[in-house]
C-alpha cells in the first residue's frame, strides 16, 4: 500500500555547469588556414571540476573574421562535449567567443590567426587562347588559377607565380596582372612564327602541362 502522496514526483535538475570551469580546446582555436575546415571542442564542467555527462547546456559561439561573421555548426555530443566546426574564408586574426549563456569561458574571446590559403602547384591550372596557339604580331593571353590542396581556388592574390615565354628567336615579353581573386592574367604578343615554349611556375615548381 502506498503512503499518502506516493508515488512522489521529484524533479532532478541537470548537473549545474560552471562557466569558469568549462574548457574549449582543439585545432580551431590554435590557428589554421583559409578555406580549410577546422574544429574545436567545448567541455561542460561543474563546480567540482567534473565533466557533466549529459548535453543540453546553453553554450553560444560567435566567430568573427577581419571581414565579418563566420558560419559555424555546433553539435551536442550528449556526453558533456560539444563539437564546433567552421571553415575560415579569410586570412588574419579571427575572434572566437565561447559563452555559457552570457558568461565567457576561460580564454574567450580567443584570438586565432588564420594563414592565407596555401597554393599547391600540382593543382593549379593555366588555360586560355595564349596556350592554345596564335598568330605572330596578334596579342593573346591566358589565365593562371591558384588552387589549394583541396581543389579550391584561393580567393586572394599575391602568389609567387612566374612565367617565361621563349620563341624560336629568344625570350618574349609579357605582362602578368594579379586580379586579387586567385587568378592572374598573362598577356603577350608573339613576334615570330614557330613553337613557343611557355613555362608557368609557382616558385620553382611547374604547373601541370608547363614546359
């Protein structure tokens, strides 16, 4: 027989989390490279220094690059940890605020340096009419595209591409314009008929198809 009031309904609150004890760590808070996905982990810790073994904590993350907010996703692993993923688009210092409700975690806002996109010579391309043929004394051109190891075009300029054009009679003058969007326009006017060898390099490495 139940006693009066039985069965009693008792609400047990989830483990209290202490923002000053919580931690955020991982490569996404240590540095990175533009266009390369990265991540970090948030760990919910209580006042006793123990990880809370459940999810549902009101963590908030805000990532800001030199050009503005950066999209991110946060996954609740339901074990007291949260995975935050983002892909920086720009180089420079990124400010990453990690808060529990309105309280910053230790170290927040983190200042994370994102390096410019690294370019992979084996992925870069050169294309256009100036690499397909032409006619003496008629100006022509081609484009170089800076591509990273993931196959994505780097959205900035300043890459150390080099071009050398040689006709049957010697070097041919050219101009190269940095479009500051990961592409470079090379213009030249062949003076002589015959085979022209056109070398396109990133530093000392030839691009695919380059002489």
